[in-house]
């Protein structure tokens, strides 16, 4: 019986062989991350618009028909709640 030679080791500095499933998952991840970042940018922009409008109206709290907006003064944070309509 012939003796098997050991598998050839990957040379330093060479790339791994392409694994399509990993490539696909990485692409999906990047797409989801980019969507999340864009959503975050939009959320921050809208928060700043609300804060600006609240300051302009000299309001710390607004409440009307299930919508509540409140400025938390210590951290200049914003709390927004919108009640879902009852079905």
C-alpha cells in the first residue's frame, strides 16, 4: 500500500478558496448594516427636527390623542410615544 503524502499547506500570504455561502452571507450582512445606518441617520434627523420645533414652541411636553412627546432635560433626550389605534 502506498503511503499518502500529507495535504499541502496553504502558503503564507495566499487567499482562502472562495466559499460562495460566506460571500452571500457577507453581502447580506453589509446590506442590512447599511440599511440600519441609513435608518439611524433618518431617525437622528427627525429627532433633531422635533427637538427644534419643541424648543421653538417653548414646549417640554406635548400630548394629543395618543401621541406624547417629552423632552428629558438632563440629557436633551426625546421620548415619543404614539398609541396604536384600537381595532
